[in-house]
C-alpha cells in the first residue's frame, strides 16, 4: 500500500473539509428534519424573542399615544417605586413561600407515584391507577376552583363532616391561613399523575437484569427501589428539578385569581396577580413591566446557579 506523504510546509487544512461545510452537507442530506424545526423556531422568535423589544418600557413612562420610542426615559424609577412600596415584601413573601412549599411537597410526589406504579405487578390495577391520577390534569382551572368552593363552603361536605365530629365549621376559602394549603394541595392532586409520566418512562428504560442481579443478591423490594430504580432516574430528576427552579418565581395567576378574595388577600396576593390587576386592569404598563423584569431576572439567576451546582455535583445539567 502506497501512502503519499504531503510535502514539507504544505497546508493540510485545505485538504480537509471545513466544519461549516460538513454541517451544511449534513443539513442538505437531512433537510426534511431541519424543515420540521423551522416552525417551532419561527414560533419562538415571534412570540418569545420578539416581545423582548418591549422590555424597554420598564425604563420609560410608556404612553401608547407616543409609542415605545417616543415615551419618556425614566431609568430605574419604576423599580425603586416597587422596592419602596408597602406591598413589596408581602408579594415577595407569598410568591416565595408558595413556590418553595410547592417544590418541597409537590416535586417528590410524582416520583413516588411513578415508583409505586412501576412496582405494581398487576397490569390492570397499574393502568387503573394511572388513569385515575391522570384525569384531574384535564379538568379546567375554573372547574377545579368551583369544586373547591363547593366542597369547602360553610355548608359543604367537609364542614358537615367537621360538625358531625363535634367541631365548628371553618371558612376555608375566606381564610388567609388556609389559602396556601388548599392551593398547593389541589395542585398536587391535579398534576401528580401527569408529571409522573416522564418518570414512569424513565423507569421502563432501566435494564431488567439489574433488578434480577439485586434480587439474586438477596435485596428486598425497598432495597431494589433505593439502589436500582432511584439511581436509574436520577438524571431525569435533576433535569426536571433544574427546570422547576428556573420557573421558581412563576405562578399561574389564573387559579390564584379565581381563589382570591379580600379576606385571603394577605396570603394570596403574589407577583403574577399583582402584575395582572395593576398592569392590565389599571393600565400601568411600565410599572408592571419593571416588576415582571425583576421576576424574570430572579428566575434566570436561580436557573444558572442550580444548573452550575448540578453540573459540578451530579455531572447532569441542561448545558
């Protein structure tokens, strides 16, 4: 076999295709797959990155008649106004506590449900359990709040049971002390089945021989869950945890707004509902844009910190 040697001083880089040209060749071969990416990319550009242009109204006194460019620049005036307001700490405390307890309580439950479904030997009962836990996810928020209102009203079934046991009726929906418990508990009931799907899929991908080997070594069912099942889905748990922390400050305002009233406002008033009522209903666009930007900066900071920590500790991260 004859091998031609390149002459001394020859530039070998010209004999190899450049990385960019190789990528273009691969894209040309798989053009149909890249065309499928075009629609979501355009959607993200229009509805996610396009509106970023309007963030500058957070630093202006936005006047719809003058437009964004014609409005007066005020710098950090709206941020200072929000930080100095009497409701700042209430909004921040409620937002943080609801999300923190949701993360601590609601995040592990779908994992435990997935482990339970995975350990059930009866396929019929397993399918039944999955269907029962999936169904609440498809019930609208309005219906969920209506169910809560009926069940927890002064003459509802829960208070009738409390009175039958000799207790006094409790006004759950009008009580600030009960708001967070009802909100978080109903969210867990509604979403735990749907959120467990990805964990069930991850568990199904674990090599069955690992369970057989653990069983041969005399490991009990709990030991097999602890040493085989959980380690097998740890990467999925870490990724979903990072994503949840990245949305830490975001609470869907629809359900809170439907449950909110003047009597539980002390516990139910959060940043998202304040932005809606003040920005949309009262028309203070610049002020609430500044509040929303503050909220997003906290989310981005938490996402970067948790992703970096996960990459160093578990070698699993978003990037």
